[in-house]
C-alpha cells in the first residue's frame, strides 16, 4: 500500500537533421568535461544538448536520438 513499484522511463526517440548535422562528443583536454550535441556540417556551429558526467548519461543521449556511434572532438 505504501510502497509503489518504480515505473520505468520510456525513452522517446527524438529526431535531428541527419543530413546537415552530425552527433559529436565535445571533450575538454584540460579537465575532462564532456558535452554531447550536434555539429552543423556546413557552418561548423556546435549545438549543446547534454552534459555527460558518466557512461549512463552517454548511453541516455545515444538512446534518445537513436545514435549508434558518436565521434569525439577536442
């Protein structure tokens, strides 16, 4: 009665412009911070989506957008 079963989060697959943007994991050489987002192929502009603290965050980002591989950029 008092305890409820935790409901699993259903991750909804979000879309992005696969023709003009590519997923990038931007990494800092100095302090190791990582930010996942999308880089516009034409302009080179980076759009931050999520701060990555650990492997769980990275897997969540990949799952949200249905991404198999992501490249790192320093």
